[in-house]
C-alpha cells in the first residue's frame, strides 16, 4: 500500500463528500456555488500572476541554452536552427515545438540492461502521447465549457463541439475529448504506480491533481450521459456568475456542486503547486535563449567584481625562474 | 581476461529498480570508491574561500560552523534572487520521470538518488520546506523536509556524483538542467568549505601558477621542449614554440592536462606541429602563455565567482601580449565556459579583433564578440580550404569513432566540425549508435572534477553507458580508437576502456591530424607520435593493429 496515493485519494474523497453533504444535507448552495468559485478564480489569477512575476524578478545571469543540434559556426556546416537556435526567430520556433508538441518529451527513450552486458535504448513514445492527449483533451474540454459562459454561443464553439462529437453514439453525442481526457489521466496515474522508478519519485502532491482531475472528468461525464442534469439551469447559473449577478436555480443537484467544487479546488491548488509548469515552460532559460553567446554578449546584471591574481603578481612570484628559462618579462628585477 | 570477466559480472549486478523504502527514509551511506577526498585546507585558504579546515567525509563530525543552517538558508535565498534558473527549476518539475534513466550514474549504479529528478529533489525538498507556502502547509506529503546534517551530507555525496553533463536536460519537457542545480548545490556547499580536493587544489594551483597542474613557468617551457625533442625524433623536424610572445598573431590556450599525461601529450605535440606548419608555410605566429596556461576551469565546479577569477587570465594575457584573438584547444568544460560564460563574465573583449583566419580569410562570425575560436573550427576551416597537406592513409591502422564530450555537445552544439576533421585525416570512421552521440552523448563518467583516483568505482560505473556504446562499434566494425576533444576524456577514458573495452585506445583529434599532416622537410616517417609503426599502404588494418597491453588502472 502506497501512503502517497492513498492519502491523495482519501483527500479527494473527503472533498467530494464535503461538497455533496454541504449542498444536499446543509443546503450550502451559495457557499459552494458562488462564494468558493469566486474565491478560487481570484486566487488562481492572483496566484498565477504573482508566481510568474516572482520568477521574472530574478535575472538570467548567463545564457545557457541546452544545445540539441549543430551550432551555427562555419558557413558550410549546416546549422540546426530549431534545436540549437542562433536567432530570436529560431528560439520562437523552438518554443512553439516545446509548448505545442512537447518536443523534448518526444525524444524520450527507455534504457534496458540486457544479457551479455549490452545496454539498449528504445524510443519511448507512450509518455509523450499520453501527455499530448491529456493536455489537448483538457484544453478542448475547457474551451467547450465556455458555451455555458457565453450568450450567444460563438460559431467556433459550436463547430468545435461538432468535431468533438464526431462519433454519434445516440443522444447526447459523445464528446471524444472527455473520454480521451479520462483515459489519458488514468494512464498517467497507472504509470506512476507501475513503473518502479516513477513510483519511487512520486509524491502525494503528484497523485492529488491526478485524482482531482479524474474525479472532475467522471462527475462531468456522469452528469452529461447518465444523470442528465438540467442544462438550462446550469447555463442560467453560469451566466449569473460571469455577469456578477449570481443566481442559484433550483434542481442543479449535488453532483453538479461536487463537480464545481473540485474545479474550484484545482484552481486554488494550481498556483501553489507543480501545475505552474504551465507558466514556467515559457520562461525556462535552457530553452528560450539563443545559443549565440560568442557572437553577442549577454549581460549579467550582478556581474561580481572578484579578486584576481594578476600577471604582475605572477611575474613577481616567478621572475627569476622565468628569466632563467628564457621567458620574456615585463620587469627585469 | 580476468578483468573482462569481472566487468561483465559487475554489469550483471546493476539493478535499476529502487527499493521499497521511500527515498526520504533511506539514509545515505558514504561508500568508499564513490566519493572524492575533502579539500585540503591550504587550497581553500589560497582562494580566500570560507571555512578552510581539515575534515573527513567518513567522520561523523564535519566540523561545520555553528550557524551552518543559517548560512545555507541565506545562500539559497540569495541564489533564488540571482538565478531565475534555480527558482524555476525548483518550482516546476512534475516528476514525470523522463530524466530518470538518462543519467549515466543512475544506469551505472542503479542508485535511485542518481536519477536526475531525485538529485534535484534532495535540494528541492529543503527549498519547499523553507521557501514555499505549499511545503509549509503539506510538509512531507508535498515533498518537503527540513535541512538536517544528514540532508547536508546527502547533498555533498550526490552533488559530487553528478558530472554536470546536462544529458537529462535534453529530455526534460521544461528544460530543467540538473547541471545548473548541481552547480548551485556545490556553491552552497562551498559556503561551508565542503569542496573536494580534486577540485579545490587544481583551482588553487591555477589561480597561483596559471594552470591546474601547478606547473611553474620554467617547468612548463621545459615540458614543451621535451615534446620538441620527441617530435624531432619522430618526424625529423624541429618545431619552435614561442611563449609569452608580445605581438604574436594568436594566443593559444589549452588544458594543462595535455602537457602532463598520455595520451593528451600526443595531442599537445599535434598542436605544436600544426603551429609549426602554419608558421613555415603561411607565416602565422601562435604563442603559448605560461600565465594563462590553463584552458580548463575547475572554478565552474566551485562557484561562478571562482570560475570568473580563473577565466579572467585569458583576456588579461591576450591584452598584455597584444594578440589579435584567442585560439582554444580541445577541452570539454573549458568550452562550456568560453561559449556560455566568458563574454558575460569577463567581456567585452573590445581590445581584440573579430577573429578572422588570416590563411583562408574566413570570418568566424559565431565568435565575433567573445573572440575565441575552437581549434577544431580553425582546423576544419583550414582543411576545407585545402590549406593542409594531408595523407589520411597514415592513420589506416586505426578504425576511429568519436566521443562527443558533454559540454561541447550540449553547451555548444559542436557535432559536425570534429567529424569533418576526423573524416579528412582518417579513412575509417564509424559513429556510435544515435542514442549515444551528439546531443544524446554519454559522459565519460569523470567530468566536473570527479576524475580523481579514490572514486574509481564511481567513475567506472558512470562511464559504463559510454563504454558500452564503444564496445558496440568495436564488436560491429572493429573500432580500435576512440577520438575525443576533451582533456579530461583523454585522461579518464583509457582506464575506462581498459576496464570495459580493452581493445580500444584513446586519442585527441589533433594527434590524428598531425599523424596525417605532411610537414615540410620531414624525414620519411616510420613511426607515429606514439612510436608505433606507420602502416604500409597495402596492409589490412584489421591485421595490422595490435593494441599495446593495458597497463592497469
């Protein structure tokens, strides 16, 4: 039994019960439907901005990109402009590849020690695939939810929904993104359990967001396909929130508030946790700088003045020996 | 043969599956063969670094100052304010594990704390505890733990089991660079006087005498004059290196390791022959300096301030001698410093000219600010323009592969220049598999100042992935020579090969270049710089080459 994931699982179960009992038992719709979501959004935005500003406050003293391709050197040697950019344009393309396609993760290999003292490295695409599937389906789900907050629903959103529900399996149409999200996040959880090294490094705080997102996905899927919540009521509720005239329509049900509460918890958890990798990936100095340090000087704002052992001191130390060895000196004695 | 069997046996003992006990609850034991001796007090004192004292990592009492926790706390706070890298790398790791099996020390030892992510967690846990709300609220569940003496010892043990090779950083989706974390970890340890002697003493030597080996000026000249005799014996040509010569065209700086030990010495002779050739044929004057007689910079493994102190000599000497620009020899971390730090730390070098190769007219655009050119860039340019008279068949006894040194690979992107040069001076060249070269190259296992003798077990384990890839091309193509552009490689790869792949020897690129170089006025060469017979044109390389017996570690 792994304490780390049991603890996180327990924490999420407690959160679910809290919201369910709070609404169904104690009638705290206003707390879970209005006050907590508002606070969560505020903490998310303020926290996110604060964290990014805090990073930006620290300077980048040295230009230290990890160079993953041929440098720009002699004109007849072909440089790799993306994996080892020498210009701002190259950096932008490199960052697009990192952020949109997870370029570095795509390189992932898995190392095996084999019989006969042979080591092999196999391309390991599953983490990359699952990570892409997870992030893009999550993004799609998030964008889809904007239809609750916008009136009229923009055409592009309607289009997205059409594409997303491409597989018509009865009514309502099945959203691919929800299914992929759940599958990917479960995969990410399982690899934390089954790959020994990953299990070893995983903390409770790594499992917690996984359980949280799994629960958010499951409650969402449940509401849409099984309990068939009152969509009109939810739209009215969501519009109330965004127009700052919150209302609590009747009959939204405990499950809806659980879903909303878990999302609120995710928002609050976000800026304090590793989920900030979303902002950090843009600022990573090993990726977002060109490798042109020998061509253009990079300035370190706190470049320290240091004690040196000058040539004069050196010559003073060794003058006689230098003269004897026939080395030129600045001063003869 | 018994050596070979032992290495296979060692291989079969490696287990990459971590134990059941969590890492925070697994105490760190400092094992013989896996660590380097403590810095000698005199070396620490010479540099005016704090808390010089006799201490022993194996003893319980490390004789730390009373307020050591406060010093570390303040040191971390200060570095969080000065390095965005440190702050971001502490904050955004998601522990996806992509880096886990990318580290040669993890692959070679199976010690889970050598997984890059865990090496970073060692300090991240303390960061979370002391500097984040998250860590203060969730404690151990959030991966936080307080700084204790055991934690400090664990830092020391594992930050000196990282060679700052940056292979993990290539695979990290956020570019988290363990080298950067190790560099900062070592800076913090240095605040308490906790360096290793293999770093501190070379640094102190370099500061006082100009080079890591502590070779004094007259001795430096004497050693190169020895090589002059050796070269004459082998080629019939007497070269005439100049030292500290004002008004020379170019200042040449290379690691002192090449002056000191085989097979680096042959590379050093290679430079001397090349410079002689260029002077005779084209009138180019290259001078050596005894003051800036070190290309390497173990300051990088101490702190950024110490790195700056040692590096400053190159510009100071170039300015004093009035040369046009600086040429740098084959070295690994030296080139990380030159390419990514030198201009920032000690520039602007406005007293030098933008480097142009006077023989070919090529402008080295990529070095126009720092004004320092890699000798392999320089030689590649000479070869491209047909300025060197080469007979590659003189290297026909060799089947060559190339080890990309970590720092030129992942701190520069120096891949094609060395391959171009080798292919022009050797007829038999084979690359190792793609996952083991270029940006994915494996460390020699002894970088970042870990090339001592007391930690040989660590070095042989860390060098396993590199050696294993060499073994692959040895078995597949009969490769018998491992070329490299790093002085530490030349010092440490011979024992590594001796242990895992005894059929393969080690060379610098400029040894290969001058083997093939037809020097004006040379006698008919019968032996190469190593005193080995030069192959007949008709002989079969497979039958020809017999590697001299390995003389032990």
